[in-house]
């Protein structure tokens, strides 16, 4: 997906024994092409912008757990890093598009709200997607299990610094895109 190559996107990767076992992407504002979900949920994104609160979009969460590693643990650690990173950038809200049957998990576990109706979402092959919104800073919205994981402890400044893709990585992934992708405002490597 082209937004992975945007300078406003940070990709978080979980590795186990030199194998990628999970990833999640966080895309912030600033790309001339807008937010990934904007093609289907432009009205929702416009409303979020009018609210004045900073937000970023969570995309492409996937976990492929090895036999001896819990899927929930991988998910939790990826989201933990993303949450701390979001707060370090001053992001207040996270938005995502999820399958309607998954929205209940995010509501119960993390206090996300459904902010729109289910629509055919082209970024996932036309399957149904529903937009959800969560607060990065409101600890009390999260279940106790997740409160500790997402709010307690620290990361060093270096661990939370943006890690842009290098030119070789961009060239590698660009070959899989169907159309050339505009990438204005690319961060310096």
C-alpha cells in the first residue's frame, strides 16, 4: 500500500528469530494525498480535522505468531510502542478502519468509539470497514490489563525517534505498487 512509503508513516515491526511476525503502521497528517482512509471516509476525516485535535491513522495491523509466542503479546507490544510513539509526537487521537466484527474488541478493551457507518473499503479489497476513534492519553478508557501495558513505563528518546525507510527499502517496496506514488515532504534519512 503506497502510504507505507510516505514520510508521515512510521512502520512498527515485530521480529522473532530474524523473522517478521507482526507489524502496524501509523500515518500522520501532512501528505498531499491525504490520509489512507480518506478515499472511503473523507467526510469522517474532514470532521476530525475540524475538531482541531491532532490525530493519526492506524493501518495494516497484522500478527503471524510462532507456536511459542502469544498473538496477544505480539499485538500488545506493537500497540504499546505505537502508543508511546504517538504521545511523543503530541498526537491526541488514533483513528482506524476495522472489520465491523472487530470494532467491539477495540471498544471494550481500549475505549474506542465507532464514528461512522460500515462501508465497502477498497484498501482491504472492498470488504466492509467501520471507522473507529480512540484517545491516546485517556488511561481510564482502557481496560486495566491494557492500561498498564500502554501507559506504564518509558522508552528512551532514541527508541521513539522516527525511523524512516532508507532509499533501498523504498525502492524495494515501490516495485510492488501498481502506480507510481507521490511522496512529498520525505523525511531526511
